[in-house]
C-alpha cells in the first residue's frame, strides 16, 4: 500500500499468529471454528498490534473509545452491524468485518457485498474484510450492487503467509499511528476516482425524492381535495415514519421485515397504519400521534389516517428497503448523513398545477437562486458546540478538547501539536480566575438541566443533534466518574451496563436531557418534522428491543418524548407585531402561513420569564438571502425587518439580521455562535451589525475559513463566538486562520489574540483581520491620525449596470478621428500611473476593442453626469486588482466605464495620486478590506472602501507649498513622464534604463509617503514585508 522502501518489519506477535494459524489451518477451516473464536484468537491481537485499544484499557468514555465491538444480531442476509468499528476521537474511520476461516473471502461475493454496504452506508472511504487467513481492503465509495463479484472495488488482497513480508502495507495505512499522521487519508485519496463512485447521501436523496414524487402524485389522485400544504404534510410525514421504522428495524428495536411483509397482501396503506398506531403506543412521539391525550399540547394528526393510497406506490418503496436489493445498511446510517440528505430534500416543495388537479415538485425560489442547499460540515458543528455548550458545561468530555477562549499571548502562532481548544485558553462564562486565563466552573447534571440551547434556523437539525450528542457524552462522563454505581440504582437510575458491560445512559435520562436542554425553530414545517425525527433517532441510538422493553417496565413510560414544545415552526425574525396597524384582510391564508409570525415570549414562556431571560447558547447556520431576492419574493417581511432591526440598513443580507436576533435571544453571560459569510467583517451592507458588535456585543473567537472550501459555491465563511454584553476595554479576541491539509481536513494555520479596540471597534468600519496580522501594525495609527479620503475628495462609482449598457452602444474603434472624442478605459486597461489605452485591448460586455472611443458626435448621448465626470480632471481606480491601481486624468479625456471608481480631488491631483499608488496605502487597503478578496487574491475595490482610506494632510495654512508636498508632486510628475517615455523606447537597453528609473522613483515615493504618515522604521518593515 505504501512504498516498500519504508518497510515496517512484522512484530513477533504477528509472526507467532501466522505460525499458529499455519500449524492448525486444517482445524480452523472446519465450519465448527466460528467468528467469535476467530476474533478472540487472531483479529483482536492483530489489530492490537496495530496500536488499537481493543478492550478500552485506557478507560475512555463510550463516545471516545478506539474500537466499537458490535453485537452480532443476525438478520436475513447477514449480521446487523460490522464486527469492529475503528475510531479516532469518536469519529468512525473504517470498519472491519470478520468471517470464519471456512469462508472463501477472495471469491465469495456475499461477504464483500456486506462489508461494502456497511462502509458505503456509513460514508467511509475504506473498510476491511478478513478471516485472518485472508485480508481484503475495499473502496467503500463505490456503490455496491448485488451482482458485483468479490473482486469489485477491492483495492488490496493478501493471504496470512504474506503478512511477514507485506506487514508495512497494512501498518502504514491501518495502524492507529498511521491514521493520526494522515497516512490513511492520503492512501484513500490515491484510490479515489474509480468508476461507479456514488456517495450514500446522494443516492439516498435520489431514492427518497422518487418516493416524494410518487407519493405526491398518488395522494393527490386518490384525494383530490388535498391542498398543497396538506399534501406536503402527508408526504413528508409518511416518508419520515417509514424511514424511522426501517432504521429501528436495522438497529434491532423493531421487528425486522415488518414493513416488507406488508407487500405480500392488499391494502398496504391501511395495514401500514396498524404499525404506525402500535408505534404511537410504544414511542409517544409526535411522529406517531393520532388521538388527543392528557398532558400533550400538540395536536394529533387527523389527516393522514383518513387518506387513501394505492398499493402500486407503496409496494416498490417498501420492497426496496431490504436486503439484498437495498444497498443501504440502516444500522450504520449516521445522523450526519441523514441530515445531509434531508437538508437537500427540504430544498424542494410540492406544488399544484394551475388547475389544482395535479401535484408537482419544484425547487424553492431561494434555493434556486442560491444554486442549491449546502449542508454544514460536522467539524463546524462540533467546533461551535464545543465553544458554546462546552463552555457552559465547563468541563470537557472525557478529556476531549475543551472550548476555545480569547486568552493567549498576543500574536502567538499555535505550536505544532497544540490545539486551539487547549483548556488553558478558556474564555467567558462562569469562571474561576487562574493566571491570565480563566477556567469555567464545571457544572453538575442538576445545574446543567437549566441550560437552554437553541438553533433558530434549525433546518434538518444538524446543530441540535451535535449539541444533544455533546450533552449526552458529558452526562455519561459525569455519572461514570462520580460514583457510577450510585447513579445506576434507585427508582430513576441514570445509567446502566449494556451487554458489553459498558455504561450507558438510560432512555429516560436521554429523554430528560433532550426535553430540558434542546430547542429549535424553523419557518419550514417540514424542516421541523425532520429535526424531530433526527433527535428521536438519536434518543434510541444504541438501544435494542430488549433494552427498551426492560426500561419501559422500569419507568412505566413510553420510549420517546413529544418534542412539540421544544421544536417549533415559525419565523424567527418576524413577531406578531408584523400585523400591527394592518387590516387582516390585507393577508390571505397562504401569505399568513408563508410569513409564519412567531412570538418568542409566548412560545417559550418559561425561558423568557426566568431571571436573566433568554437562551444560554444560540447556535446555527442562518439562511444567506440577499436584498435583491427579498425585494422580489418577500418585500413585506423585508420592510418589517428594516423597521425592527438595527442591522437591517442599506442592501442588507438576511444573515445580518439573524446575527442581531441571536444576541437578542441570548441571556447575559450566554453565547451566540454561527457560521456566516466573512462579509460580516468587511461588506458595506454589514456595517450596522458591526456597530452592534462594537457597542453591544463581545466577540470571543473568530475562525476564518476563507481558504477552506466548506460550501461548493463562492461563499467565504467564518465562525464567530460572542456574548450579548458589551466588551470591556482591553478585551481580547482569539482569531484563528484555517487552512486545508493535503487530505482535505481543515487545520489551524495561525492564531492571534487581538485587541478589540484596534481591530473591531471603529464605527462600523471593516474588521482588520482578513489579511496577514502583524504585531505593531500601523493601520490603526494611520486611521486615527489622518482624515479619510472622503474629506479631501469626492469618490464616486463609474457607470451603473444600466449606464454600462448605454455606454456600450456608444463605443467604437479609434480610426484617426479629429480631436474631441473621449477614450474609454475600465479595470483591465488601468495600471499604476498609466492608462493602457493603446497597449492593451479592452473587453467590455462581451466585445473587444483595441482603441475604444466615444466620438464627439455621440457625446450628447452619454448620461449628463458621466459626461461631466469624463471631462473633469480626476483619478480613475481599477475595480478588481491585487493592490490599488490608480491613473490620473489631468486633461479630462477618459470615460471610466463599469467596475471602476473615480476620485475628484479637492487637493492636488498628483499629490493624491502618489499617495494612493503607494505601498503604505496598499498595505492599509489589504489589511482593512481583505475580506473582499476573491479567488486568485484579487480585491474588489469600490467607493465605500476607498472613502475610508486615510490621507496624510499636513495641517498648515499653506499645505501645497510644504516641502514634502512639493517633493511628492515632483516625484509623481517624474513618474508620469517616465511612463510616457517607456512605450516610445526603441531598444531593449533604453526600455531597461527607463524601467529602472520608474522603479527607483517608485521607491522614493514610497519612502516619502512613509514619512507623511509618520511611520517608524519597525512599521515600515511591516509594510514592506506585507507588500513585497
């Protein structure tokens, strides 16, 4: 598997195992020698030699043990779960499926199909099939088919006699040390790209989308009076119920094959409801709720039991869920994969044709505009949960990474092997002082019950699943490390021992934690149901029919909670005052349902009526919806937000308002954290929310993921953790820059602790965090010491989009016409100090020009404002460059086309031109507006950013006659003269000489501008280093 030059010799224990197997091979090949014996005698020591803690000798909590040995519950076609699940930090890495030696692994297709189903369903790249006699590695990214041969997707095979010579091939990839060093991931990457790859989430999404289409058409055909809203409800709930029960079957909680058995007779839908009603009796979940009950606030489902559905739709759906036809192994289908599938699934909605007679499935408009739905990766969820829920709980799970905080030596990079989540860097909350850092006081389960965790845009529930899992792990760890036996006794035990003698939380305790701690809201009723489904499956994770029955007898209650009081449907941003002063007749039923106004105080009365009201942690990934979309599809809601939220100013994006809202919903000393576009820190439309961060909130940490392709669209994300209380003077913020490793995993490229006032607190201006951070940076000094460009010049955008098309119709090629025409330039034909009008072609709205002009006869057709600007002395600045590129037009002969800015100075144009083209200004711009950087390192440059550049004006009565002013003007004159001479040079020697003079003059200008800004030698070194 790896280069033979780096061979690892086989350890003695492997040689001994090989010798023992060879000696007794005939006995082992007899059918009486079973899998259990094989695992104990050979595979357990085999993988222990590879560094895996096979029996949890290290004493890790269940969530963090190296190896999970699955109970082999036999079902039709094979075992229920793989024999070994090998993990790092609680994350699955690969499966090992064991077979008794009498099985011919090399040739028999069934065992290969089985292990590939496991690995593919769990979305793992590789898995192993072995009976010790044979060792086979399979690429589990290739969708398994029943007709596949044993050799399909097999990427390595060896027999036990080869282990001594080929041990390095195994150890270099599958040892625990190899996984920690990334060798496993690199090896898996080298095998990527084989034909037939199809991820389980994509395939399962395609499957349930087919179900939706078929169910929607048939429900509507058989029940023609169904409205679009009720049709969506019926289809979604039917799919959710089937998936829930099928997963429970593969987990051993429900009788295997009960859904499949329905296909053997008629009236499948009616008999399916018999199973649903039994599930209601057993689980008490809102998923199965068909009659009113005392103490249940949610309304029962009175719609779907009365509907009719033809067998021809349900039969293929139910038959396709079972081995051998089904490629999915539901027992290993994780909540993360299910969430990914549903996130995409929720991007479409069932609508009715104009006649109302037929159903069809369409992409939601906001999804269509965004180019799809994009699921938040698990590592982002985990980071946010650890740094909010983890901080609140105050102690890490089983010694796992503790939450991040902003207390570390300023500007220090993370050392190799050090985690940014090191406990010594703990942040805000309830704290005990400890040196310069602050360590939170750990809670007890009784106090943890008061914590309220919210996702106000919960979607498929990924953040709530992550928070719930963290709470489960924390509680189990607390109980097992604080006199475990005492918590396993009494009428309400918290933990019990399973078949493997490991401690587990009781289902009653898992329910209690869920109901006490987890809350979610989403405007989409289908998303709410999916979140409930995901959480309910998490409650039952690891349970079996036997353990559920035992606990139900003990606790005298049904297995699952009703989540209707925790997970609610509503518009997180729009309250009931939306209708204030408006006649109800203005809104029809459909618009009322679409707006879905939500009263936080009424819906979560206990949370907002307690002392210090609000949620302890508000987390998530809000929708990114721009102003253009809202004006088109939700103008009334946009107007409401503009009137209600401080952050909704200008052409704001919806995520800005969500950021404000989560702070309004958080209680004092609580935490707010989201993944959002890094435009929060740089865009003009986000200036109002930045002002709130300056005045009302405290930032604790920022992780910049600009260099990590989290989403498959051009969104450059960041994660922030903050609190809804103003930052005190001297407050420090931890900034971590993330990079992607060769295997695709994100890692911390560098870390800095930054003073709040220097980087985040300047009246809504962009945060100075998106370029390289330098200790002693002069950016703040430059801003505070000199006036912005807007005080000494008028800064304007060039042509608008509509004007750009008007100008295009007036452009023609220069053919030696008489004077009076205007030359046309845009970003591609602007360089520092010169327009490339004759030397570079101009691309403009699909056409190309060598010497584009607007003839004198066409000038009256120009927009009057643009004509005046063209004929006025000015500076034109390119709109997309790696540093500012400014050209002066002292004669008024250039029209600045689209994607440029123009500056009409109130001071000497050449003085200002020299300043703007200097390295000092390039450094300032990159440091301040790096968040606008696009792929390739290009910066988007526009008037809002340019207006803020500080300009060194000497406050004297006769500034224009000051020596430094005169010197800079003279140098710029020289520079302009040299640029005029350069294209006229006849020989290479002449061109080289002039270019050297240009470079020397440029350096002189830079040195003079440093003096004008008053930069020290150390500050100059920083600028030079950053701009070289």
